[in-house]
């Protein structure tokens, strides 16, 4: 497999903050306007769908396994993700996911994402490339 494509993004995400919430299974319960503007989906197309609707195939499965394991333990997760838009283009985001706690129980998760820096994208693209290579063996 070739080295990762370091095109920073096919679709500009250069300002603002994407916010979304899900239930415990990852079904989207809330999105802000920036989320649907950047993803290319309408609010109606996102609410009630699995959050992995925006998962780019370049993202390794092990990364998402670790992410879900971390947040289901009640911990926060932070990392850089390559996300897939409805039109097939992609964008990179620096994402922070926190549990939603109600009556001392986790009821869902909230994610806030800002544009990833060039350095964060390069580091993440290299890591993802290496992890995908291991998955394919």
C-alpha cells in the first residue's frame, strides 16, 4: 500500500466547531448547523442515523474499537479523524468525545470537533496508514 494521501482535505473545514450527540449505541440525537453544513447531509438525514455515516474507509477499525471502549468506560476520548461527506469528499477534524451523564448514569455521548491542523493531519494520516497495513495482513 502506498503512503497515505496527505491532501489536507477535499472539503474545507477551516473554522467553527462541529457538535453532535448520540445515544449509547452511536445513534445521532443532535447536531449543530456546522455539522450538517460540513458533512453535506441535512439535519433530517443525520438525526436517528448511526454516527458512522461519516466514517471514512481510510480510518482503521482498531481506532474505533479503542474509541468506543474508552467512552463506554466513562472516559473522554480525543483524536484526529478523517470524515466522509455525503458527496464522497472528506475533511479532517480534531475531535473530543465526552459521556453525557444523567442521574449518575451514562446516557449518551457528545462530540465537539474543530478543524485539525496540518501537523495533526500528517501525524494521524501516518498512524492510520500503519494501522490499516496491520489490519490487512
